[in-house]
């Protein structure tokens, strides 16, 4: 159990930093371009991990990875789109809360066995996620209706991606993560080509937030670093699901806003209550 908790919390820490860097890149670069570069780096890293860690190939592992990749990249695009508009400290916990509720609900319906202490820990973690979101203040930053809808959509997609990843066989190692990230990269390349063909001006949702304070070079570095961390977090999650419960892993992973909020506070100087 300690290994499962360590993997879950480790993935939350790494994901929190990855999401922050990805959002910073999306504020300066075009959203699809930044995310595609993120996934390109992540694909290279996870392939190296596959060479080192290995796994048993099977159709179940492949399909779990492919379906997860489709759901995750849709959720991630919405996630970065929301966070690029901001504020991170308000929206990130909302997405994480929904992302955790979806797998926990599925685990209950599927009849996964958890003891009383497990459920107490899950409830405490969900309360902690709620407490991460500061209450809106008059004259302060607030969540728009569009931001709220996109946050809900992102949370549902990311939560569903964890459910699909849990269907991978326990002996598959990082193979599902390879297919997840690889599928996401292919979809993002296709999206990037569509954006270039249609024109950026017609897809305003995918535009950068117009941040001119971050140098372009630094934005590219942020996107690349985000990709490296994405691959590491995915590997942690896959092994956590192999060894532990979907409900426990999903709630631990959903604590990633702790890192995102802290980084937003000290790097972007966002206010916290």
C-alpha cells in the first residue's frame, strides 16, 4: 500500500508541475502547437522508459492505452485552454475534483473492495481538493461561465481516461502509457494541421492568451519540460493502477493542484486566500 500511495502522490507532484508549465506555454504559444510539442517530448521519454522497464504486449493493453489517449488529449486541451485564460488557483482544483469523482464513482459501481480506512482517506482527500479552491472575492479574479463549462468537460474527460487506463493488464508495464501518449501525439499533430489549414483566427478558443511577458524561447522550454514530466507522471500512474485501487490512485493523482497553485502563487504572483 505504501508503494501505491508513493506512486499516486508522486504522480500528483509531477503532474502539478507539468500542468503549470504547460499552461505557461499555452499563454504564450498557440495552444495546439504547445501541447503537440509537449506530447512529442513525452513520446520520446516514454519510449525510453519502455526500453528500460518493458511490459507484456497484449490487445487489452493497446486498446486501454489508445482509448485513454483519446480521452486524455481532449481533456488536456480543454484543461490548458481553461488555465491559459485563468485563474489557475481557482480552476485547477475544480477540474481535479471532477477528475477524481468520476473514477471513484466507477469503482463503487464496479464493486471494487475498499476498507473503511480507505474510504475515510478518500473523503479527506476530496475535502482537501475542495479547500484548495479559494472563495471568489468581490473585485478579485473569478471564473467565467465559459471557463466553468470547459473545466467540467475537462474533468469528465480526464476522469474517464483514468477509468479506461485501469483496464490495462497488470503485467503490461508502461505499454499502455506508450500507446496513450503516442495516440495523443498523433491526434495533436492532426489538430495542428487542421488549425493551419483553417486558420488561427477562426478557432479563437485555441488561441494563446496573449501573454507577452514570457519570452517565446522560455515558453518552448516550458512546453518541453511539461512533456518530460507528463511521461514520468503517466508511468507512475500506470504502475500505481497495476498495484492498487482505481479509487485510491485517482484521488491521490487529483491532489496535483497543490503544486499548480503553489507555483502559480510564487511564479505568477497569483493571490491566495
